[in-house]
C-alpha cells in the first residue's frame, strides 16, 4: 500500500539514549563496574540512534498529519516536473485526421472503397476486412511555428502555439463505445469501478491549498460513466472530485451552491460550525474507523474554509478586460468554454492539484461525435479554439506553464472512412492524437505515427495506460508504487500495464 500504517517498531526513546550516554561519561562505572568509558565511535553510534528517533518522530508526525488531513500536500517520491494538471476533455472524440494528424493520402484516395480492419467495424459487422469509402478532410492543413507542425484550419488560434505543444500521434485505447472508452480514459478500466486519475493523483500528492479541494471537475457530463469519471471507487472518499456546473449548461452558474450564507453573521456561523464539530467528534467515538463518516466530517471542515477562500477564486470580475478577451469571454461562440478555461487557470493558480474542464453535453451523442455530420466539427472548434489558446498563453505569461501539465484530448479518435458511406466518421480507438504542454514535456515535438490514412497507430504507439504512467511520472509519482490494497489485491491506475513515454520528457528526463 502506498500510504500504509507504520509497522510497530521497538526503539528506546531519545531520552534513554541521552541518559545512557551521560551515565557512561559521569559515574557510569560506579553504577556498573563492567561499564567502561565510551569511545568516540560508540558515542557517535549511540547518538545516531537518538537522531533516528528524531527522524521517526518526524515521520510519525507526517502520518498523524495525513490522518488528520488526508489532503495535506505530500512530497513525491521522484523528482517532479509538474505540480498540477489541467485536463481539457473533448467529449465525444474529435477527429485527429481533421485536426492535428495531416494525412495527404486521404485526399489521393478520397472516394475509393478500401478494406479496413478495426475493433469497431468487427464489433458491428462480425466480419474482417470490410470495405469502406475513404473520405478526405473538408478542411485544409498548413504548417505552423518553427517546428513546422501541420494543423487544420479548424484551430487557427491553437496553431499559433504549436511550438509549445507535444503531440502524441500514436495513441490507442480500449473501448469502442463512448461509455467504456470514457471510463478507460479517466479510470484505466472499461467496466470495473476504479478510482479516477484525479483521485489517484490527490491520493498520492494531496492538495497545494488546504482551503480548496485537491481535485475539481468543471462542467462534467452525467453520461458515459457520469460521476464515476471523477469518483474514488475504493479509495478513501476524501479524494472525490468536486464538481462545478454541468456539461451543456452556460458557464455563468458555475459555482458552489450555498457557499455564502446571507442569513447568519460570521460569528453565528462559527458557533454553528463549532457545535457541528463537537457533534461529529461524538459520532466518531461511537463509530471509530468509519471512513465515510470521516470523509463527511472532512467535507464539512473543508466547506467551512472554502466559504472564506472559494468566492474570490470563482469570481471572474476581478480579471482584466484583456484577460477576458484572451479567453473569448463575452463573445457568443466562446463565452461559455472561455469561462471554464479561465476558471481552470484560477483554480490551478490557487493550488488545486488536478483540474478537469469538459467540453461536452449530456445528450446521447456527445459534442464531437459526428457520425453523420462531420462539418459540425467546425462549430465545436470555434467554441474551444480561442479559450484553449488563451489558457496556454495565460499560463505561459504567468510562469505557470513550467510546472503545470496541460493535457488536451478525447476518449478516442475517428475513422478515415465515411461511416455507412455517409458524411461522418465512426469511432476509432486504434489510432488518434492527444497533445500535452508544459510540466516537463518537450515543446514543439511529435511522437508516434498512424498509418498513411490515419487509421491505426503504427509507430511509437502510446497506450492510454502509458499516458497515465507518464503523467504520474511527471508529477513525481511512480505508477507501479502508487497502489491501494482492496479486497486482498493491490490496485493501481495502470493495473499491471503502463510504460513511461520517455522520449517526450524534456531536459534529459528520458533516462530518469
């Protein structure tokens, strides 16, 4: 277990060692004729035990602090390059071959019937080698930045930042439908109830700010796993994600309900809280070791502290007009998602360890899921392009991008062929693109490749388990040691899989 109780250790107290030392130096031989004066080596050896006791006391106090506040910040085992993560989730699976993975062969083979083998078509047709009509991208691509990366005209604002981005073009994942693939993206499993990556990270590192949650999800979707995508499963409930808002709604009401109590003065509220604490303490004496009760009590205490600190974090009125414009706030197409991204920056700046921003909705076919209407990608691109680019620029100008890992992507990609010979693309878990920025990854860098049509990952493949392992590594966590024992088994985010994608690590980290 990553955080386990200290085993019982038999050790004499520091005072006992001190007493023995002085007794041996002054009158020790009178107390015991066989006792001799201590040599320098013996004195140093004995003194070291005292230092060991001091170290044990410090470690024990850390354990005590963890028990009192499980979200207290903890030192990672490895050298971290990132302190926090912002995950920008593109719900529904944007098409990589229409955004960041340029495939000129799609143009050359447009309209041709070619054979494709993938999990999606096999699951639907029960046949291998089905013929599908290749469909070119309706958007043009151009090279950008010093790195010369190709980006489609869908993302003109993000294209300005390609020299800050690290593209993973050989991604692959599990699950051919939205539900399983979304759960796998967040929890590393398609069906079993497992903790989400945000919960694992806060379990391993705690929060940088004791007055705010360690894990916040902004506008999450209630579909395709719903709360399981930010849940703790069998981890202690302290590490549950705090949801703000709901997917598909305007960003204006994104706040914590009942955060401010206009009916009571601060003094009256404190008296109420102190009474509640006494009642909770009595409950704990009657139900010792009840983790759910402890989590509820912890949530009350966090809520009390949030009443003072969270309103300022959630209030965007103090942002300058230029900052609001950078994110596209108050512009019709970008206002909602712009507010979400700006709020993510404020959360990150205030010490929230893991922030997820979801662009999606609560319909059966979420956001980027264009099975029969690929041109609708343009509408979604206009909604997210400027806010995401604004977030990148804002983090960079504030010096936050250096130790913040920004992660953009969906649960899978889309096929290079037209679904059912129509005007949209089907799901594609076998090959797609995500990008990372900041937090220890190489800027202006590409890793991996799909085949000539963008169908399947063929070179430097990165499984979702590998991506999870790499994110944990950048935060200073060892994905093989970040475990939790449940039902007689040690569980971890990457299960029994996962390899760190070392070629994308900056500053010579590939050998770390």
